[in-house]
C-alpha cells in the first residue's frame, strides 16, 4: 500500500476537528480500519473522545507521547488520525513519516500558529513533509472577516493553555493582539 500524510491546520474554531472527524468517518464508510489518537492533556470535553466545538464526536486513544502510537497500533489499521497534533513534540514528525512509509494514510489536525501568531512547532515540519495540506479559516468574532489567528483572552504566561471555554477566540490579522486582552 502507498501511504501519505494529510495535514489540516488553522486557528482555533476553524473546523480542524470537524474536518478530521469527517475524513475519518468517510474512511469508515469505505471499510477502512482506523485508529484516532489525541494528546492526553487535552481532556477539555472528554477523556477518550475527540470532540469538535460543534459537538461532533469520535472515539480516540489518549496518549502522552507520539511514540505510543506504535504500541497501540493494530496490525490491520490502514488510517491513523491525530487531533491537536501541535501538542506533541518534534518526534511526532518522524512517527508520521514512519506510519506513512509503512503504507498508512495519516491524517493530522493542529494549530499552525500559537496565540502570538508564531508558527507552532511541529506544524511547520509536518506541513513541509505532507502530501496534502488544508488550511482552514474561522470567522473573526470582532469584525466578521476570515480569521487565521487565535486570540488568548486570559494571561497565563505560557504557550500551552488548553482551551478552556472563554480562554480563546478566533480573530483576523487586523483584530488579533499578541498580548492577551480581557474580553
Ligand atoms: P477547531 O478544531 O479548528 O478548533 P472545531 O472543528 O472544533 O474547530 O469547531 C468548528 C466549529 O466551531 C464551527 O463549525 C462552528 O460551529 C463553531 N464556531 C464557533 N465559533 C466560531 C468562529 N468564530 N468561527 C467559525 N466557527 C466557529
Ligand atoms: Mg480542534
Ligand atoms: Zn477581525
């Protein structure tokens, strides 16, 4: 089998998780054997399910490190999905490569920019090695234009603040501020 890597990227609320779920569900209609993974730290909505902001859900395996995918990988699996892939370290890049080289279809979704608008590693590396790249846009909640940035609303001084409700909103380039703004 020929494997490949698909990356779905964009800001928060841009529909990355919805699109990942859509692709995985279509693979299941096609009788493909799928496994979906997500970082354990993302337990916002559910411990084991991938959940979109619009409440679409998909069963997944929570893992702490990307290499754990190899421990869980069933021999018959043909499609691997990973949500919130930016929460894994740089080693997720070689894990995706290895899976694709084995002939698996690898579909990953993640934030391409952090809350200050900087590239969110390892997304630049994944975008570079992927066969297919989809960049999604949300709607700016300030002006209504297409939004490619995630505005942090609370100051926690860290790069990773898992999106508790009200912690982030979608903003366009013009309305985004690198410093957190009170809503
Ligand atoms: P992501 O995984 O990129 O954060 P989700 O797939 O979880 O996004 O959610 C996308 C959904 O969020 C949209 O289909 C819509 O129902 C909802 N939504 C809420 N706020 C916005 C916004 N500002 N722009 C676009 N969609 C939004
Ligand atoms: Mg998501
Ligand atoms: Zn705007």
